[in-house]
C-alpha cells in the first residue's frame, strides 16, 4: 500500500505542473516501479577545429592539400570532431581577425598553414591560452602554439633528378613566390638534383612576390620558355605554370598536388604534400589531453612528402631511378633534429634571373642543401 502511495505522489497532479512545455516522463521500469532510470552519459561535444587558407580553395595546389588533410581528420575521427575552414585570407591583419574569430567561436584547435600567419597566430594565441594552435611552416612556438613543416627539399631534389634526365636544353625554369627559407631550399635542392645526373644543368628563377596570381604565374612561365627553358618547376599557389607548359608543349614539375588533369602531357612528376596523418595525430592529441607544443620537420620518411604521379613521357628507367632514390631517403635514419630554426640569407639580386647558389643559416651556422641532403641519406655529386 505504502509503495503505491509513494509512487502515485511522485508524479505531480496535472494542475500542479510547472509552467512550460509538457515533459514526457520516462516510464518506470517494471522491476522497480519507483526508481528512475540511471542518467544516460551524454556524448562529449565534438572538438571544433578551424583551418585558415591563404588562397581560394581550388582543385589542386597548396590549399587543396591542406583541405585534403582536413577531410582526413573528419574521416578518421568522425563525430568526435567538427571542422570548418575560411579560405582566401590575406596574411597580416586579415589573418589575425579570422584566427581571432575562430577562437571566439569556440574552436579548440586551429591550423594556420602559411608562413605569414605565424605572427598573427602567436598574437591571438596569447589571448586564448586554452586554445591550441598549429602554425604550419612557422618557426616560433609558444606553450599553446606548435609548429610543423615538411622537408620539401627532399621532394624537390627527386624532382630535379627527373628534370635533369628529361631536359634537352639543360636549362630549367623556376617560378617562385617569395624568397623565404623553404622556397630557397627547394630551388637549391632542385638544382642539386638536376646536377646529380646532368652536370651541365642550370636553373633560371623568376620571383613573383605573390603566392597566388595565376596571370602573373603564367607570364613568368612564358618568359622562361622564351629563354631556352624546356622543363619548369614552381613554388606558387595555382596550376597556371602547369597549364602554360601544356600549352607550349614543354615539361613541368607539379607541386603540392598531382596536376595531370591540367597538364596531362606536360607533367613529369608531382611533389605532393600529405598533411592528413599529422593533422589527425594532433587532433587526437587534443581529444586525449596529450597535446603539447612541438616543432616537427617531417619528410619522405614520415610520409609528409611524396614524389610520384609520373607523366606519360617519362621513361620507365627514369621513374625507377627517382623512386629508388626516394626509397633511399625514406630508409635513411639521418635527419636534422626537431627544433631547428631557419633564417633565409638575404639575397641581393641585381637581375630577375640568376643561377642559384643560395644557402641557409641554421643555428647561425652556414649550411647548404648539400649538407641537408647528405644527412638525409642522399649522396650528392658536385
């Protein structure tokens, strides 16, 4: 009798219900008429991850590869994460505003993949100590800012081997964005790769001082083709150089992405960037509480740089030679330790075109790419 009364009294009569929408009370389980069911654990809200892109998101290129990395995070972690991106964000004040907005909107992990995003990222990070930031290609860390970069020069060296084998004029061209360390490394390593199989090879460079300007990229390529260049490489954000090579019947090295759709006859090989593994690992670290600020410099061995996607004109022997050298780099245990900072030597260049003998300063010691590549297991012929 008592139990019945208690159970009846536990449900307030209709007239005494608090105002508001009618709540559906869960039915009492049959074995215990008065016991309410244990509360179901609520799934944790997804980790909000933001990405900031320096150019528009196109079908291939620097930003495309970072977006492939973003999609890889979603594929690996599913409902545990929610990603968003903002494209075409200029370096400087615009970047700071966008990064700050993402932090204010509750993103707990923010990837900022552009060299010119480094300072804005650090500035915003100081105001949001609980948010984790990943400054991709930057070199300054903070307790909540990690940096990561790829050994692009390894891929550039391998592409140089292919270019050295394919050129007939012994003159290669290079359309470059800005003279920052990774671009200088790439030009130097490409030149060393060419000369390892073709000692007569020279490289002509055009600086654009732009990351993404397809008409300007195209014009630079056309200018180089008019100067005996028959194979071209580039470090800019669009596919314009590849399209120009296709149009002129020349050869080209794809960068960031496979670009055979744009240049099916021109593409020699592609140096591709693979960010998915790193991005997923860092998102997992935030989810499980193990994230720490760090400075990663990964290459072929870590799966962050890959050379392949050969074009139809590349003989099997050249493909095998390049892939064998890639295996050599992957197998090498050498490599510079984490945490090394790069500063570009200031080049004073009188003319737009010059032969490349640039070097980089590492921990205040002059080291050229020859030394870097040797430490990565590549024997460099002078």
